[in-house]
């Protein structure tokens, strides 16, 4: 009887201890899983903080660039005002010369031909009048040429700046035009149409074209050029200098090829646009990067 009781007590103790150890094991496993979950969330938080710091840095750089642009515009406005005053002065002088010319013409019409000139014939008198008119018109024509040259100089100075501001405003209105990566060709077509570009190309770090506009010209050749540009940027960075993020090239056909290098996460891309005629800086493409980066980033999310 006593052995039966002892066996029952031992069996009960073993069941209790087995349940305890099983509970301890499950508790340890749950604690380890919780630790791993907290570590993963901590890594995500650190990555988010690093991304926020990078975005703040980019915002500060953009603000500094905007301040530089404002400074350039202020200087350009002062130059334009000075040129406008000079043009107004030249116009007033030209008006004065025209009035003097009209007065001279009236005097010549009132003068009668003397007898000696009458004996020489009308051709000699006409030559003398033409010589007098040329002497009066010479300074006037020179001032008109100066005013024309002044207008061309002003247009040459302000043309690229005005075009850059116009394109910046146009490209800032493209947000929301595309929602998926499959709509990248449509977005690049809109950029080409509104920016007046013959070709707009998006290529990856290997120089392979990812998307282009509808009316493109030689996208494979342009993509190969971007590959060489990225190789050059890497070599500059290896030398310890800051790597370039933009470049503008002009060919013998007066085409301007703009390249803008940007990153989406660890991946590197190049946006290329081909323009003909007006020289533009490559930063005119910056407003379009917001929409393109958003589409590429959404594609990269698993």
C-alpha cells in the first residue's frame, strides 16, 4: 500500500515538473522571438532615421541651390535694368537724330538751286544731296545697330534663365500623371512634349534603357553614353573627389544632351534628355525626378 502511494506521488511530481519545464521552454522561445522582433524593429527605426537625415540634407542642399538661383536672378535683373536704361538713352538719341534729319530735309526742299549748280546739271545736285543725307544718316544707322546688338545681348543672357524657370514650372505640374512603373514611358513622353525634348531616356547603372518616350531617337546609343558617364563618375569618386551628378554635352549638330544621375535606394539611374537649340543646364530635369523616384521606389518594395 505504501509503495502504491509513493509511486503515485512520484508520478504526480514528474508530471508537474514536466509541465513546468515545458512551460519554461516555451517561455524562452517566446522571449527569443520577441527579442528578434524588437531587434528588427530597431533596425528599421535606425534605417528610417538615416533616411530622414539624408532627406533633410538634400532639402538643405536644395535650399542653398535655390538661394544661389535667387542671387543670380537678382544680378541678372540689375544687368537688365542697366541695359534697359542704355537702350532708352539710345532710343532718345535716335529720335533726336530723326528730328534733325527731318529738319534738314525740309531745309533742302526749300533751298533753290543756284545758277552755278543749275549749269552743272541735276545729277551733280542729286549727288550732293545724297552725300549730305548719308552724313546725317550715318550716326543714326550706327546707333540703330548698337540698339539691335544690345537687344540680342539681353536675349542671349536671359534666354536660358527664362527657359529654365519655365521648364521648372511645367515639370512641377507632372505629379500624379503616372501611378505605376508601367506608365514610365507615358511620363517620359509628357516630359518630352512639355519640355520640347526630342528624346527622354531612363537607363540603369549598367547602361541599359528602362523606358523612353514615344518619339525617341537612338535610345541604345544614348544608354551606352550614360554607361560611360557613370564609369567616369566612379573614377572621379575613387580619386577622392565628389562624384558628378549631372552633365551637359553639345554635339556638332547643335544638340544639347542633358544627363542627371540619381539614386533610388542602393540602385543608380540616369535620366537623359536631348534638346536642340537653346543650351540648358542639366538641373532643369530635377523637378521630374520626384515622380520618377516614386515610381521606381514603389516597384522596389517587396
